[in-house]
């Protein structure tokens, strides 16, 4: 592991030399600066692990230097320890208020300074390890997802191609029976459409940029989402919609919003298995919640179907995980989650009290990165 780098900033050379000598004995690499501007220039050139910064300096004092470091994304993560002759509570609060992590008072006690420096360097190392661990976890999740998608695609496409070949064989063997040829040709077409659907869904998974949004009225976009779901799946059973928000304005991408709601609704519909159409109730509720980034629209979609199977409970949103036994399904909820995340939202699944399942869709009410268009 490379030596830690510390920038020592003080307009008094004797103070710089004392600290430099003490810290270098501990194997720490020392950079030096004798005024505020030199300090900023040094940080821009070589990002130190820690900065020991004198507060009282001419032209640009340590408070201003710290403020400038905090204002720059490239340097705000570097911890700063103030070195000062101030001992008042107000002086310390001012320094901590602009981003310093600790205080050392003059006259400097070198052993105490070393102990404080080593503590902060340990924090820096722990933080780096945490960042590295998070990066590795992201890479591991990405690799696992790619593996799951690849395996799922291969399995589903092989099954579907087997279906196609099987029906083609039937067509060949029964070529003299037009009604059987027509029936088997329709089955071939259905299998091919499922192959096309898988390819389209995979294409949507690689889209990472946030799509354009417009301002919509909630009641209208819910109606269009349900209408599209019913038309695409040839379902006439109505959805019970409880929307106390009425025409509440939401910034969204209409195409994606409708597709997301439709995928969650069809998942709820199919959760009933072979139950009669009249028994397949689906309930949609709306509410507004709040998190640290602002208001969120919350759609709760409930069904009283077979519920979430125990053996796939923790993997329901992974690619090609499905409670259904039909060939070529299992991407719907994965696609819905991916699309929602591109819009800044999320979808989660949980058991419904009394039986069935509950899907919770959260979606930002406003897009803050750009001014929403009127819709």
C-alpha cells in the first residue's frame, strides 16, 4: 500500500518543518504550502489524503481555503484538520461549520497531532475500503444479472425454438389437412412473437439514460395505462381504482409509465392461475409520500391471487423468475423495475394481508433536473 499523503499549510515555515519532520518519521509523505493559494494549487495537482490547515494566514485564511475546497466536487471529500491559536468555542464551531473534521490548537503538541492524524487516516482508509466494496458489489450484481439474463435467454429461446420446430413438424406431417395446418401455423406465429418480445425486452434493459418526461394528470394517465393493459392482453375485467389524488400533476414518460403499470397489472392478473375471470379482482390505490429527494407518487396494486411462492420470494424481480409455467415468460417485472429506475422510481413486492400479493410502485412527482413541460 502506498504511503499516505498529507498537505501541511502554514505561513510560518518553522511550524511546517516541525510537522513535516514528525510525520515523515511515521512513513507519511508530506506536501507543503505557505499560503492559501499555494494550498489550493497543490490540492488541484496532487489530491492529498488529509490536510493540516493553519487558520490564521494573510490574504486568504484557512476558513476561506476550506470553503473553497468544500465547494469543489473533486476536493470536498478530503478531510481537513485546522491548526489554530484560537481556543474559543465560537472559533472552533466556525471551523467545523465550514467542513473541518478536527482541531489542533497552538502551541502544537506533536504527539497529540500524530495521534489525531493517524485517526483521520484510518477513517480515510476505511472509507476507501467501503467505496471499493460498494464498487465490487455493483460489479458482482451486474455480473450476476448478466449471467441470469444470459442463462434465461438461452433457456427460453431454446424452449421456444423447440416449440416452433415441433409445430413445423406437425405442419409437414399434416399438410393435407388445411385446418390443422392453420392451427399449427398460428401456434408457430405465437411462439415467434414471444421470441420477438424477449428480444425487445432485452433491448430495453440496456437503456440507461433517463427518458424525456412531460407533465401529466394522474387520473388520465391511470385510465390510459389500464386501457392499454386491457387492450394488449384482451382483458375486459375492470380494475378497481381508488384515486383520491384526482388530477394530481406528475412528471413522467407516458409510454414507460403505461408499460410499467401494465406489466404489474398483468402479473397480478396471472397470479390467479386458472381462477374464473369474475374472481380476479385487482385494486389500485394512489397516495403521495416523501423522501429526502422530494415527493413521490405511490401506486399500490393488490390482488387476491396465489401470492408469492416461498421458493422465489427473494428473486421475484430477477430476470426470468416466474411463478408461471408458460414457456417464454418471466421478464415483465424485471423490465418494469428497470424502467422505473430510469425514471427515478422503484417497484417492490410483498405479501397482501388475507392472501395474494401487493406491488408498490414509487415514482418522483417532479423531475428536478430539467423544467417539466406542460401536458
